[in-house]
C-alpha cells in the first residue's frame, strides 16, 4: 500500500481546514476545526501550560487522556484534559497550577512568562510517637 494525497474536493470524509480562535489566558490563539486544545497550544509553541505539585511544568505527556498532565480550565470547567477536548471557536481556556498543593486557575504555563509559584511544602512525617 502506498501513501497518497487526497485532493480536498475528493475527500469523502469532508475534512476542510476551517479556522477557529480560542483564548488562552487572555491570548488569542488560532487553530483549525478538529484540533484538540492541546494541538492548538502546541501549534502556538506552548509546550507546557500547567504546573504539578512540585512546581514542574506539565503539558502533553501521553496525548491520549491517560496521564492527566495536560489539565486546563475550559469555559469555567476545571480539570479538562486538553489532549481529549476538541477546540471550539470561542473557547476560553485558563491554565491551572497545583504547585504548592493548591489549585490556581489562570497561572501561565512554563512556556509563557511563568508566575512566581510558592515552593512545595515539605512533608511532615513526625505523626507517630516514636518518630518511626
């Protein structure tokens, strides 16, 4: 079997590159109908858009919705997997952070100008009487 290009006029699935625009942390990003939010972000050069509990930048890791590293807030709904959610024209996306143990929507991802994030709290393991 050989690969071949299918002219748009002959494409039985009806794929067309129809533009769309989403807003991410106040910045307008352009994409195409059918792209995931992660796809639009990656195409715009944003490799990370969330911070994990340790403060490490997170973006797409698995790309199939298993790892939850690409979480964003979409139209007010938190914890949306950007790799699984198709971008829709007019979507408002806010990046999220779990750095320092809290969740703060609206923090810019690591590829943008990252906001100062608090250092993760050290874990206290002195709960037991004998310290073991």
